C-alpha cells in the first residue's frame, strides 16, 4: 500500500476530515490533500507527526510494512 492510500485509510478510520487532521497536526489542509493525491510527499518531521498521531510506525505510515 502506498503512503497516500495509507493516509486516507488512517484518516477515514478516525472519521477525520482533511481539515480536522491538519488542525491536529498544525499543518495546512492543502498539504494533506496533496499527499493524498500523491502530488507531493511529506517531510520526515511530518511523517513522524503522523506516526505519533495515529500511534503507528513510520514504516507502516509509509506503506513499507503491513
């Protein structure tokens, strides 16, 4: 599974909008939208923030492990 799909899946599992997640992580909603569309990739610090927020490993967030 690719990062963009994993992010959508994790966000949906918590019933969060892109805006809600953006507010939780203190980033822009447009950044999340671009990540989910595969137009851009997150920074290392954003990946760590996502992993911490969703209580998952960075490898899981990135789609490296299942």
